[in-house]
C-alpha cells in the first residue's frame, strides 16, 4: 500500500512539537546553508491545480525533505523516499468509478511561482511553528515547518487535512521554535 499511489512513500505521522523536533529537528537544522535546488508539488490535471493532499518535496543540494499534513494536527516528515522523476504521472489505482474520484496526477517542479523563485537561494533558518490561536479552534497545537531564505519565507502548514503553503512573515497566532544546528 502506498500513499496516493506515490512509489516508495510511506508517511510517518507525528503530533506535537516535542515528538517532531526529536525525530527531525537535527536533520532539518542541518539543511541550513544549503541552497534550495528544486521544489516539487503534485499537480491535478483534471482540476488544473495543486493537489495539496500529497507531500511537498524540497531538495536541498543532495538532501530531500518530504512534508505532508493530515487531519488537524498530524505531520509527516520523510527523507529521500520519493523520486519525482520516476513517477511522472499516475491515476488513483483504487478508483473503480472514474466519473467520481479519478485523480490524474503528476509531479511538477514549477507549480507555484513563489516557491520556484526560492530555488538557488541558501536556506538561512528552519523553524517549527506551533499554532496557538487565542480563539478555540481545531488546529490548536498544529505544527508547521517554516523555511527562511534571503528573499522570502515559505511555511508548509496544515490546511485542514491537507498542506497549505504560506509565504512571508508567519501569522501572529504561531509560536516560533527555531531549530539550531
């Protein structure tokens, strides 16, 4: 079984900053100083849009991090398990009725211009951002991963059971936890 038919990808779901930082903090902070070589998103050809349920893949000069969210607070970070060159396009193999839930997907390196614009820039910092909204909501405690570059910042957050990409300064409702080498 594979996640959305992605060859070789098996997410490992974690919740809470302590477990995520313990499992991935050192490796994430080890990316600092490396340039972003390439970014990959899954594109839904039927709807002509980013398919935000699949991982966001960032390549940093020989090290690849794969980030995805599900439910309200689950985050999976995996490393070097997806080969977007190997699987250029696919359809959902478990779909028996193509009129209802057919996915026609492919990896795309240029899906979002703001993300592509960061390529070639060295990574300056990585933060885990904890959602701490003052109002009660389902996302309280959700962890986002934020990458800072000279020209901009991209945060991969939970968009309520899928990924969301945010650019620029994170919202004030996030508590910032910088990762150190």
